[in-house]
């Protein structure tokens, strides 16, 4: 079985016009739903306005980032499945750069986005396949996107610990691991993705507070704080989680 290859993109909008994320997410989910119906496996096309079109470059998740969870507003996050791995959807994205065709520089959303940052992702051993998650019909009202900086070369070790030690604990708190990924073309960054509900998210925060002695009305779970100590065996820099709300029309939306 080939390694799953994915792409995660963070898009920012400036100035703070709240309609811009809506316009972007509506445009993106609309044309990718068209691609799913119009293109067979292995087919791709470079077009003006929308760049590469293909069903193998699958928009699995399109999200509006919950601003109060600690990031610059406004922001959209997208999660893509490169079906077929390196020689599938990834190759189709790379093919469009051959000859640097002028259609690469034309977009229907020119001037809508302020900045975008893409992370190419390789699935770690034990990571769920996004295609399987979609086929199952899984959808959650909220998702948690974690990015973390690890010591050089420790990405897969950290993700193994997440899968074996952290995921079972969080599952008891209603958090489902959707994917665990080694960021490609660097050796110091990892990404994990989780599905949850608002009630489970709140309960998890209170259990952690109780374990810290900061909430005497909730049931403490000391495993949550123990993980923080365990994770520092791998982490060397920033660790951050953001809550995401799935945009209607994407495959991970209820």
C-alpha cells in the first residue's frame, strides 16, 4: 500500500472583511464538487481561472477557523487528498509547472486572498486514510488542527506516540484521530487532525483544568497533563491547536 499524500493549506484574508472567507470557501467547494463529477481517475486539466482540475486532487475538508482559538483572523483551512499518492494527485499538481504556463497566473479569486501557506503531508504509520474516513461517511461539527515543531528527525517518533498513547485517551473524551502526518520537505514539523463535538471539546478542557487543580466541579484526567510531559521528549518549538468549523459542501461537513 502506498503512503497517503495530502496537502493542508491555511489561507488568510486582509483587510478584515468577513465576507472574503465566505466567498472563497463557496467558490472552492463549488468547483471541486464539479471536478468530482467531471473527471475520471487519472485525468487532469490546466485551466485559466481555476488552475489544475482533477478528481484525484480531492478537497476532503474546507474549514472556517474559529477565531477565538488563537490565530490571526480571518482564516480558512483546507485539507486535500492526493489520490494515488506521489504519482497520483501530487504528480498532477506538479505537472502544471512544466513550462510555467501563463494559465498558472490567472485565477478567479485574484485579490481575494491575502496570504496562503501550504504544508505537503505524508501519512504516518497507523494514520487513517482520508478516503476511508470519507467512504465511512464520518463528519463532525468541529475539527482540531494541531501543528507542532519537533526535534530534527523525530517526526515519526512523535506521531507514533500520538497514535499509541494520546489517541486512545482522547478517544475516551470524544476526539477522533482523522490523520497524523509528517510534513514533507522538512524534518521538524508534524500535523494531526481530530474530529470532535462542542460538548466533547468543552468536557476535555474541563478535565484538563481539573487535572491541574483548576476545576473542582469536573472529573480530572491526569493522563492529559501526563501527555504534556511526554510530548516534550519530542517537541523543540511551537505546539498549537486551532478549532475549525467545516464549511457546508465539503466532505467532512455534517
